DNA sequence: TTACGTTATTCCTATGGGGGAATAACGATA
DNA sequence: TATCGTTATTCCCCCATAGGAATAACGTAA
């Protein structure tokens, strides 16, 4: 029972072996939902627009229905919105992700090395 | 409830934020224990001796007591053995790792996207 | 018709991590 | 003393990938 050692890990949802939803992509979805903009979401997360767009593209292209729908031009220059499917993904992933981290913390107490 | 989507993840034990025991390093420890040789363990896992040695070095250098003790020269050219601490790490990690994967499989059934 | 801010896409660079190769060090054995 | 197979370490190259920069495309508003 040493405080030095901790369990840690990462979690994602995959489809045919390909990771589609992980902590980063889900946080991006949340921020897109909040801001209505891929660019603003990217800035908030300290990443380039290019990287954010690639993450969105990755999710959409691996799913039968998109999680983000975007338009260019128009008021504000364009916009992006998270679909219902995207919101479902956020909700389910975050729920299990939280439980996962609770389990990690709990089990960390029992490490004896 | 789609069979397409699955939870997956990785798990490790870290010390001061530095990963020390993960699936790869623990498997390496097991094979070192079985073979008594870093080189043979590396061959079994399809990696270079150099990489295997670096993994051992990484573990030992981040712990107060080594998980592998090795000697060069002598009968067979040298040898390596896993310490009691190393065996404890193997046992505890594998146990939680198994439980983790059971949880992943179980939760995967409940994904609804 | 121009300006604007965003989405969408291409191109090119660089950088650092991985890995092979080479070599030193070592001690039992014969 | 030579051989052997392993541990231990350094050197160097390469290439995949991350990332910035540049640019096209678009539609509303004034």
C-alpha cells in the first residue's frame, strides 16, 4: 500500500479496431457544441484548426452518420454543430470514463509493491 | 446496442506520473522469468534486445529496488532473473488488467449509438 | 460587389523517436 | 588462453508523422 504507485490508463470507443471516441475527441465535441465553431473549439483546447478538423473528419468518416455537421460561409463565416448521435456519444463515453477513473483511483489504494 | 462499437483501453502502473508497468513490460518480465534471459525474452516477443533492455532499464531506474537482476559473462554468457518485487508487480498488474478487460467487454454491450 | 470569418485542403519541412549495426565487457568452461 | 553467448552501450540513419503556412471555397451582411 504505497501512495507512490498509481494505476492510470486511457479509454476509447472503437469500431472495427479503429479508435473513434477518446477523451480528446469527446472534449472537442463538447467544445464544438458549446461554441458552434471548430476553430473556437480548437483554440480553447490549444490545438490547431487543422488538427481539430482532422479529428472531426476522423470521427465522421468512421461512422454511418456524422457527429458534426458544418457549413462554410454565411453569418460568422460558417458554423459547426454536434448531432444527436454526437451528443449520445459524449454522454455515454463521459459516463463510463468517469467510472473508469473512479476504478483506477480505488484500485490504486491496493497496490502493494 | 450495436456490436460494431466496443470499448477498449490501455492500463499501466505509474510512479510520479511516469508509466512503469504496462502490458508490454509485464509480458517482458514474465518471459524473462521463464527464460532467464533478456535476449530470449526479446526474441519471443519479436523485439530487439536493445528495446527489451531499455524496457528493463526503464523499470529498474524508476524503482527503489530492481525488478530484474542481470549478470554478464559466465555460463551461458550471462543471465537475468526477476526479483520478488518484479513477480509481485506481474501478479498484481495481470489481475487488475484482466478485470479491466472484463469490464470493457461487459460495458461494450451497453453502447447505444 | 466587397469584406469578413469560418470551413476545407494541400504542401512542405523538420524533428525526434525507433531500430539496426557495431562493439565493448564479462566470466565460466574446456 | 581462446571460445562462447549473453549483457551493456554507443552511434547513426531514416522515415513517418506532427505541424505550420498558405490558399481555396463559401455565404451573409452591408
